[in-house]
C-alpha cells in the first residue's frame, strides 16, 4: 500500500471521527433524541460549546434518602445568566442508575431511560419528573443532570452565548451503607497495638533465633512443650478434648449471638441492630450452634469414649482423625472471616436458594459461609468413615454388636446417617459456590432452575442431621440413667432397634419442612405419616428410660439431674414435633416462633442438657477428679427453670403468629418477648457456672477412682485418667451370670 | 392481656376453628393427648425418682452393674409391645384426623368468587384485582366471598402469611402457587400480612395489610 493511500485513509478516518465530534448543528427544541443520548452522557451538551460552565446553577430536589419502591416527584431547576424573552429557554437531560423516571406533564418525556424536555418544556427552566425508587433500599441511586440555557436564537451556539452545566446527585436508600465506615479511635489504638505486639514478638523471637542459633522450640521453651502435643497429636483422647474445647468455645460464641438477638427483641422496632446485622446474627447463631458447637461436642465425646467403650487403642485412622479435627477450626475461621470482610453470611443456617445463589445476597460473608461449610462437611465425612471402620473392625473380645454400650450404638447410628447425608449437603454447597463465584446456573430461577431444588437437597441432609445431633444425647442419657439407677438399662435390644429405626425413618421425613412450599399433596401426606411414625421409636426410648428407674437405687447428682431434665424437656419437644407434623396445624405454625421453640426444646433441652450430663458423668474419667456437686446442682436448677421460662412462651408467640427471623414484632407481643429476653439472659449467664466448675475442678476437684459411679462399660476398667495408650492390655468384656445362663 | 394470662393462653387462628369443634376434633385431640402424655411422663419420672431414691443403708440392687461385665438385659416383651403399638395407633389416629381439614387448603376447585393476583418482590406486596387495578401493600376484600390468591414472585422465595387466620403459602419464583380464603369466616376489619419465608435484608419489613370491608347494610 502506498504511503499516500495510508495518509488518505487516516485523513478519512480523522474526518469521520471529527465529524462525529463536531457539534451537531441542529437545535433540539423538542428534546434530546435517542441517537444523541450516549453522546450527551459522555460529552455533555457540547453542541453548545465544549465546556461546562459554572455560571449555570443546576438543582434537583432529591430526598436525603429513599424508601424502597416509593415514588418521588423531583423538581429540576436551572438558573443562568443567559436569558431570553421566554421562548426557547433551554432543556435538560436527566438519567439515573436506579429506579425509573416518568413524566408528570407534557413538558418532559422519557427516551431510552433518560428524561428530557419536550417542545412544550423548551420554554421553561424548571421541570417536574417522577422517580420510582428501586425496591432494594440498600442501593445508592446516582443521578446525572445536564442543563442547557440557550439564548433563544434557535441554533446551537458555541461562542459562549449558550451556557450549559453538569451536576450529579447521590441518593442512598434508607438501608444503604454510604462510604467506608469510619474506624473509631479506640479501635485504631487496638489494631495498632496488635500490630506493634506482633512485630515486637517477631523481632524478639527472631533475634534470639539468629543470635543464639536456637530453634523455635527452644525459644518458646516450656510453653512449646505444652503446646506441641496438642498441635500435633493423633491420640483420640487429646483430639476428643480438643473437639469438646472447641465446641464449648463456639457454644459460648453462638450463645452470645443469641443474647444479641434477644437484646434487639427487647422492644418492637428496636434500633439496636440493623436488619442486615440481625440477619447475619441469626445466620451465624444457627450455623455455629449446629456445625461448630453441637457436632464438635458430640464428636469430642465420641472420640474420647467410643474407643474406650469398645476396648480399642485408637480410631481406625488416627492421622485422618487429626485432619478431621483441624478442618473444624479452619472451616470455622473461614465462616467467621465474613465479619471482617464486610458482613457475615446472611442467608440463614438453611441458606435457601434462590436467595443465597442470587446477586441480591451479595454479602462477602456469604461466600465465606459457603466455603467454610464445605470444609466442615469434609471434616464430618472423614469422621464418619473413621468411626464406622473402628466400630465394625476394632472391638475388643466380648464386645459384640449387641453388647456395645448404648452411647457407642448411638454414635454408630449417627455416623451412618452422616455418611449418607453430609455428602449431599457438601455437593449442594459446591453447586451453590459455583453459582455465586463462577456464574453457573444450578439454582438460577431466571435461567429456569427448579426454585425448590435447594430445599430438597438441603433437607435430605438437614433432617438426618438433626437426628445426628439428638441420637448421641440419647446414648449419653441411656448410660447415665442406668448407672445412677444402679440397674441395667431396661429393654437394651429395643433401645438399639429404636435408634436404628429412627435413623432409617429420618431419610424419608424431610418433606415436612416443605409443607407450605407448594409440593405435591401426595408427597406432603406421605411425609406427614412417616414423620408421625418417628414418635413410636422415640416413645419406646422414653418409656425404657423411665422403666430403667423402677426398682433402682437412684442418686440425683448433677449428671443424673441433667439427664432426667433432658428426658422431661425432650418429651415436650417431641410432642410439639407431632403438632407441627400435622399439616393443618403446620400451615399456621411453619416459620413462626412455635418452630423456634420446638427445635430449641429438642436441641438444647435434649442435646445440650444430655451432653452437660455427659460432662458431669465422664469428667472424673478424663481428669481423675470430680466436679463440684453444689455448683453442678445449682447449674442444673438455674438452667432448667430459665430454659423453660425462655422457650415455653415462644410456643405462644408462634401461635399468635410471630414469624421467625424477624428483627421486630407486633407491639402487642412486647410483654412476652421481654419476658423471654430476660429469661434468656439468665439462662446464658447460668452457663458460666459450668465453665467455672470445669476450671476449678480440673486440678482442684476431689480425687476419683477408676470406676467412681459404678458404670459397667469398658472405659471404667482403665484408670482415671486413662494412660496414654488407654489400656494396659486390651480388656475383655465379660457377661454377667444371669445373661450367661439364659 | 397480662403476662400470666398470655403464658396460659393457647391462642388459635380463625382457620383452626374448622377443626377445633368438639372433643374429637383435631386440635382438641392433639391438646388432650399432649397433656396426657406430658403428665404420664412427668408423673412417672417424679414418682420413680422419689420412690426409688437412694437412702443411707439401702442394699444395692441385685443386678447392679460392675465394670467390665455386660449386665444382661431387663426385658418384658408384653409391656414393650404395648408401648410400641399404643403410640403407633395414636399417631395413626392423629394423621387420620389431620387429613379432613386439608380440603380447606389444597388445590380443589370450589367455585372461587374472586381471584386476586399476588405479586411478591423484595420487599413489597402488589395485589391485582380482576378489573386490572393494582394496589401495593394493602388488599381490600369484600365480606362473605371465597377468594383465591394466585401468587407469583419476581425474585426469591417469599411466603404469604395471614397470622390472624392461620393461612400460609410459599411464593415460589417460576411457579404460581395458590391459597384459598373465605372472608365469610372472619370478622370485618384490618389484619396484618407477613412475609414468612426469609428473603433478605428487608424481610422483617415486608409487611402488608388485609382489609375485610363491612357488609353493605
């Protein structure tokens, strides 16, 4: 190609570009047409001179903030030194990033989403337009306004006789976060001191390592000697204690979150928390209680006790067991990192899609919530495999399946449920993560996905999951009640069958969480029937416990009291379970406080009370010392009374129609809610008695023998605390004389 | 109401009245059996703990467990079968009672006199009447009319909950769900509407009102 042709082409291109930039020499009396909209957005009114002029004052009377969905009338006014005799005074261009604009009269018109003047409106310098705010009041609406004041000669002048200007206005929604939050001075000091301490610590340690050639272990000295075994252990007893410690730690964290919610609910329309904060709080409370408090406490007990109860030296895969544990604090850190990433997850512990998969749930904490949950799911799956292998393959002589202690049986059923259920949840979470992060469409209803797919996947896991939480508590209660009644458990075989059948039924009842979700009526009927059936084996267990007491010699110490309290409370929780299993009643009670009351009766009254009983019962085995009985009894009495005071009224609130997950309530319900809140505060405070009791008894309690309570299972045949390898030699479980004869 | 009165009350929504008449109705049966079983369990527990409490100088039970020995089984097949069959019959009975009221809730054509389209979005309610008019937040219904709500969501899951009447149905995107309501069963007046399925930031503020007008005199 010749140079001349290239030059020519450049010239043509330059001309075309220039032509597109050269002011369009037509006046726009009847508004800015769609063809010019983009040009105005980028370049302004450059037909009338290249630069905006500050001599033109533009105003738009926007509200300080907007309420979602409301319609506002906005007045545009333009003041300028350019004047005319009244006709052809100028025009405007208004666009917004949120909501929609509409005309109020014939002086304005809507073109391509922006407002501009009409021929009639060309004669004035003030216009009214309507703006419909977006439904989402967490957004910020940005307005861009151009006003052009012309001299009225009917042609665009670039010589300064026409003047124009540009202005922008931002209107935050009532719940929008505006700008980065100011960090308070006290926080700055706190952060700064953390940085200083961290830096100084690194300098001191590093200096000693370099100057004296010591290793990290040497520098930390005795402290390292204490810390290292805990960080590197594969011993089931140490891992068990780590699990229980982590579980109790998160129990108090999640409990504090519950206290914050009850503070918010001390009065209707309280402004203690914003809606977003409240939503994050109940999400983190539920998630933490189930996955970081409940499950770890259960698997702590299982880790410590099941090998002892079946006479095994350790789990089948000790290193895998350590991995399972360390995934727990790691996953928990990831979930909690949401608080430092701009707001913790706010999708509820159930994480219902399509809300959780859509762009509306944009809190960065939700991504971290999903990621952390995947880790916790992996941890549970590995644990399940580990326990099943051990229980099936590593029982000591004499420990046949039908001679395992009931706690071990309960863990057997629980890990079997976990193995079948948790992977489904993990897969659902991975799909959700892909939706949120890579833009896949598994749960996208816009793309035609099944809107209740998530509910099926979640509850297929979720219902067995709540039995994973309650069955081990049944196991603890069975062992404790028999021991303190000084008699064998009544109906051992039927207890085992009851637990196994609860486990089996748990997979075919999950639809009762979806009675109002528009599912098939036949599906609803079937799950109503199967759900009702759960009451049968559960009733067998309760009656067996009560029958165990008969003819016994009953000691009511703290461990026994908590077990008896759990039986009583769980009975009420079971009955309300039947109430909500009945579809006509559930249609009203679903997603109200009645449900909140029901599952707290089961999970606190059953699981937590059961495991508190377990703490008092097995503490002497773990430490070789008793816990203080007086504090323990006081702990039980306070907990039992305030638990019922806090949760019984929730049944009534639910019947009155108070929905769960609301940051406020009908003012008529204020008295009950205040009563619930104060009872909950006392219940929360009473749990500190347990911490105090554990701390003072750990080294200072009365000494305990190998079998202080008179239990029969193999953990009582080894010393208290057990030696590092658990048994001097692998024990044999003998059979009592009557049993041998029969 | 006082706090004590509140704590002792069992408030029921109007739709439950259909199955609360007489001692054999669903809600009364559930109530009686709940109370009976609670009294049975609590009474038995307290009796056993008191009657068989350990006293100084008591002899140990003869079958007291010892460490390392499986204690054998206490069993009484008759009584175990009894307390398996008993609850089984009871829950079947409750399930049977639960079926009849479902006619009021499930998708059956009963000659609806008025169809209202409900459109839920984050976080507001829109109601479209048969004449095409749309209202936001408030729906006004004539008395003594069988109303069918046809419900759609434009974004996420919601649930249309009328707490005073005990009616609730999820609103599911991509699907039309329906709920029936006979205004003849309730008094004229203004009642709240809640969203009962968690739907994000404004969930607790997704409120509305349902107005049942006075019958023309």
